C-alpha cells in the first residue's frame, strides 16, 4: 500500500478563514429560481411559494453569502423590473440564456428567501448594457433608509428597513466576448472605477468586487487583471476569479488534479495584484473573490442544451443540469481544499450554483429534492472548517498527468480554531487504483480525540445520485482512523475525499 506523511502545526497558519469563503450563487438561469427554490404549487411550498425542502437543504449546505442575480443574466438585467407589484412586472427576454424571465421572483422575494436560509446577499450590478447611474439607483433603493424617491419606493413596496447589502459585484465576466456589453480591459476599468467611486459616495462601507478574468485560460488573462486594477486599485476591495473543470477525453488522472490549476490561477492573480500595488507604492492588498467555481460539463451545454431561434424563448427550461459522480465530488472537495489553502487572500468564494443548475441540490417539479454527490464535501467543510487554515508539511508520492505533469497523489489542508481547540483535516487521494496510508504528526495539537470522520468513495467512481436513486452515494465513517502518541493514521481509498474532525 502506498504511504504518505504530513505534519499539522497550529503555528503554521496561512490565514483566518472568513465565512464568506463558503458562499453560493443563485442566477436566473434554467430551473434554478423557478421550479428550483420557488414552486408555489409544490406540496412543501410555504406561504411565499418557496420550497421548504430546498430551504432545509440549503441551510444544511451551510452557504454564507449568496451572489445574485447573475452571472451572465445580470448583463441584460433591469433591476426595476424585479420590484413592485408582481402583477405589474414585465416579462423580458433573457439574452444570456435565450429564455423568458417573468420577474415573478425579484429583489424583495429573493431577500426574503435569504432570510429563511440564513444567508447574506451579494448583489451584482449591470455594467454590460447599463452603467453607473443604474448601479447608483439600485444601491440607493437597497441601502438608504428613506427620504428619497428610490428609498421611499422600496418602503412603498413593502420593505421599511434597508436591505443593507454589504458586498457588490461590478458587473460579470466583462472580459468574455459572450457577455452583453463586453468591453476591453481599459474601457471596463474606467467604468468600474467611476461606478465604484459613485457607490462609495452613497455608502462608503460597502465591499466592491471588480471583474477579473472569467478563466485562467482567457487569451487576455493576466494583462486584463493588470489593466483593470491599474484603473480601480484605490476604489475596490476584491478582484474576481472564475473557474470550472470537467473530465475531458476520458483523462480522469488530469481531471483529478484540477486543483493544481486553481492553485496556479490564485497565485498568478495575487502576484499581479501585488505588482500593481507595488508600482503604485500602495500598502493596500487586493483580495480575491472566487465568485464562480465548480465542476461543469460545459461541452454538454454547447452540444445539447443550447437554445436558439427568434421564436423560441422558454420559461425555466432544463439547462445545465449536470448529474455529478463520485469522481466529480472528489475534484469538487479538492477545489475547496485549494480555496482554504489560500485563505490569506481568498476572502470570498461562491459555489456556482445552488439548485438544479450545475448544483449540489436537485429538484423535480411536484416531486422530491435531493443531494448530489458534491453536496457533501461542501456541507461538511463549511461546518468543520473554523479558525485558521494551516500550511501542511506534506510528503506524498507523485503521479504523471497529461495536462499538469507530475502532481502529488495526496492533497490536503488542515484548519485549527484556537478558541475552541477544534481542528479538522480535509484530504483527497487522487490515485485511481491504490489505497493510501497517511501518517499525520499532530503532536503540536496536544491531546486530541477524533470527533467524526467522513470518506466519500465508491468502487464505481462514476456512481451518481439520481431521481430514481437519490441516496446511491453518501459519505461513510472512516473506520481506519486511529490516534496514538501524537500520530494519526488513516487509510484513504482510491479516488476519495476525506474529512476528519479533532478536538
């Protein structure tokens, strides 16, 4: 059996884990909102039409801040359509996903849903087809208590207290040619700076996220960040990263190492931001909002799901409803490990998305809701990762990949909360055929006991949870975990994700 070793020491802190790292993303796309979180005729629907079974699963998932309403959708969105009496709201063409948007669920309704699930709102403004004035109007409507035309309009629409939105995205993926209102880095940097300055004149304490590259593989990656930050460095707090991964051409080995790409992406953006700061002689640090990340089989969308035609604008079509396997969940858990390993600079992250659309939660109209395989690494990590992320001294065998070269078989991160003296380990074994014995030196943690263990693995790495078999895959306790004389040992099955909680 292959062996690996690592050392956990609470003095090797990378940075404090901010709860915003466990954020989500709800976009008006496919069946995410309609037939997803909102289905008035469903047996579990509450008085406002929201599915209570989805509310409970979202609470179990443990998402903190939720980005809304897009995504590509936001670049054609008129926020005024989403407030006021529902019967008077217009239906609009959603050009991003070639659908019809009824605006039945809007800003007030969605904020009410957030209060039910216990999450905060991260609002995106439209800098695609609209601009600075519309963003200022939305901020005034949302955050000013009253006494102005827009804040009084919010009060008249049933919300006397401000929404008090603290985090705002300045557009979405503005480097992407697919984006409505796509701009050059220079043009986008100018309007983002102008908009940020205006928004701070209304509410100086908000956090602002400027658009970074929509992928590390964009031809403008790196230079886009440099130019945009040159314009906006003094105006914003965070720069966004977006990344999606999928298995291509049967190359499971490379797919299992996807987190290597995410690590490099984060390191490059941090270096670019710090370079801009150094050129400006600034002591300010720009953090990262990794506000779209997931496993997404985007090739399937272009081949099968994409909607076209001037007379074909369906409402809530089935789009991007990927069904995730054990291998997908292992990669997903590894991406969470990467985010934690960069906790010093990744201040916020949003799993894209939450329900039905490349999501950990699936629903059937009039029927059940269930957990996808990816649900478990998120919910368990969100619950157990507290305090600070720790840098690990890891000694792992390597394996060769076609895409990333030689990579470690084992990847992992530890967390430690000094106040409660609770710690956690999150681990993956990327080997496709060998179990691995991991020896962990936890002497520096003092006397500890194993509180809980979870391992997600299966003899069939492509096993999935489906409507017909909703509980086919779930984590199981790892009975191999043992602690003696400051040494923890655990056996990690092939293609597996494991969490171990210590206290």
